[in-house]
C-alpha cells in the first residue's frame, strides 16, 4: 500500500520549485491511480527548499539516516537542488 520513490529530480534553474511541485503532483496521482495510501520518498535535509516544499504538502519524516562523503563536498546535496533520493 506504499508508492516508493527511489529517485526523482528536476532541472536546476528558475523554474525548479514549480517543476518539483509538478513532479510531486504526478507522483501523488500515480499513487492514487494504484489505490496506494502512502508515498515514501528519501530526502537529504541539505536540500532545504525541496524538503520544506514536501513538508508543506504533508510529507513527514519517518526514518533518518546520514550520508558521509570524503572529502566533505556538497555534491548534489545543495540547498538549491530539488532531488529525491534514497540510498538504502
């Protein structure tokens, strides 16, 4: 009864936030079409804008994990990027 989003991303740029909302709309529509009651998505909290948008839509933290990178570079975990990923 769960729709699991392993990875999803929008292109960076001025429309990234709107594209991310559209991406979430599509995921929610897909889950509803399959009669799934829950959506699970991995989110790195360094991507603050994406995380806040998900919170505003009712998503909640259920599981917390960490990623460790050497050297300590942000990679694609920057606050301006709209990426859903789950490294499990």
